[in-house]
C-alpha cells in the first residue's frame, strides 16, 4: 500500500502522467535521471504546435531514462468532434512498427535452435527453392521503383527472369536485402500475386515463391513493406508449431505484460481505438477508414499489430535491458546486440535513399554517425517506425527509450520529437 501511495504521489507530482502507468515502469522526476523538466516541455510545445498547424490530429508520447518514466502525455482529442480528450491508453495501428516485434520472435527461435539466420527460406517453405530475378530486357530501362508500401498497378512490364545466384535467407528477410516484393521490377512483374481476404499466412506465403525478385539476394537494401516480414511470420509458425498471433501472445506479450497489443481489438477495447484521420479539401479532419492490414485471419508481422504507447515502451525497455524486463527474459544480451548491429555494410541510406550515417540491423535502423544521421540519436541507438506515424527507439548510451504514437505519417513530427527528447538531456548517466 505504501508503495502504491508513493507511486500515486509521484504521478500527481509530475502532473501529466496518467494513472495507467502507476503499476508499471517507475516514475521519476526528470532531474533525478539527468533530464530537465523545462526542456522536456519542448515535447509539449512541438506536438501542440503540430496539432495547431493541422499536420497531426492527436498523439501520445512516452519517454523514459534508466527505466524510469519522465514524460507521458496525450495530446489532442480521440474523436473528430473534439469531445473526448486523447487517453493515454489509446490504441494505434502500428503498421511497420510491428516488424521489430517479429524480429524478436525470430531471434527467440534462433536461440532455441529452431531457426538459423543463415537458413534458406526454402527450409521452411519449399516453394522458395528456385526463385528468379527480374531484369530489364536488353536495351530497356527498368521502371522507377515504387514508393515503400505502394501497390504495383497498371500493365506488367516486360522483363527477363534469371536464376537467383543463391537462395533467400532468413537474414535477408530481416534486413530487407532479399529483393522480395520490394518495389522494383520483380514486384511489378509479380503484380498478379494478390492475397485474398480469407487467406491465412499458410495460404498466401507459399504463393510468394512464384514472385520474381527485384535484385540478386544480398546485393541491395530495398524495403519489403509486407512480403518479407509476413514470410518471417509464417516461418515462426512452422518452426514453433503455433499460429503467429498465439506465439506472440504467449511468448512476447504475456511475459512483458503488453496487455493492449494484439492483431484484433476486442469489442471491450474498441472505444480506445484511434482513427486514421485525414484532412479534407476544406481543411477539416475526418476518419480515413481502416488500415490496410486489418484482418481476423491473416496475422501480418510486417504491419498488422495494434498497440498502446505504454505497451510499446515496455517492448523498447526490454531491448534496452538486454532482452529482459521485470525479471522476464525473452532474449540473451548477445541476441539483442545482434539485432542492433549493422548487417548491411553501406547499403542502407534511409527509406528514401538520401540519408547517410545509418546502418540497418534486424528490423531496426542503427545510428552510426550522429553528424550525418537524419534522426538525432546517440551512436548505437536502434529503432523503427510505421507508415501511420508511430516511431520508437532505444538508446543504450543515454539509457533512453522513447515512443511517439500518431496516426498520420508526418516525418517532420517524428524528427521534431526525437530532437526534443535529446535536447532535454542535461547530465551524463552515472557510470554503470
């Protein structure tokens, strides 16, 4: 009772922190962990200004240092009418922020000897055995790459198909170096491979064995928005003997007490579900409908998860903690280190191909040069983001974990949030 009273008092003292955190990560005054309360206020001004300017509709932001929550606020309203204040426990479509969770599931099975990173995908899905690579016909130019996540539409281009020089591996899928449906010529040639609404992972993923690759495996970094990590989701099913959603629920979400993370939101939680708001031609906000990954039978590890800021902060805190949180270990420290190690040499230059100073690990971007990187984080920090605006990272050097939940894709807001977090650090961490 005394502990609960102290936590409640701390929450009241910090003002904006929601009671949903009271039984979770401990709460601390920013100054006790080397951050400035005044400077953390920049997060408020940045996000409130973006809401005022109409670039975003609402947001939830969480920041922790050394495992202690120092900033937790919700901004805007949950509904377009502005009648419901944004709750701290609002639920968000995570889109590609789902991918690091899938990578952790794969690494758990690697540790158990059920998957090797060097395994060819065909070990689990035989249809991937004899893949082909699409190349332009002699004298023809390759079409411009599709934007990440954009569908291949229009007539199929002509192309030659040549044998892949080696098989696609699990590591290729984790690092987006497979060439599988990554927006190039092969994806355009394979545009007739479409998932049906009733398909499960078991139904659809083998069909991708008929897809033409965009390039020879391992020779380029190009974002496989859905196919690569959905294939990993199916590999988890085969290696574990459990449906992918069940594996995550039992092996990841339950141990981490991520009780608001799932693929399908139950009726009792629907009132907390945030909408994909968009601006009308008249400048008004309206609901933009449902996400492209919504399904009750197809559990996409590439983009299908729904979560809360609180839950995802716990996930990032587990990674910062070397694979464990609250005494529950998911991974060894070596596996977490492997996840945040650059595996692609100098192939990664950001999603748009014009960002330097970064490497790419297993489902996460790694800061390698702070002077060049687009995101203002310490060397060795690792994180990723989603198409609907979510972004999170963990920074081992500074002991920082941060989560920003949005449902509008505005890179400037993500960048401004990251800068606001880092400028609030006013003291180095004590030696550990």
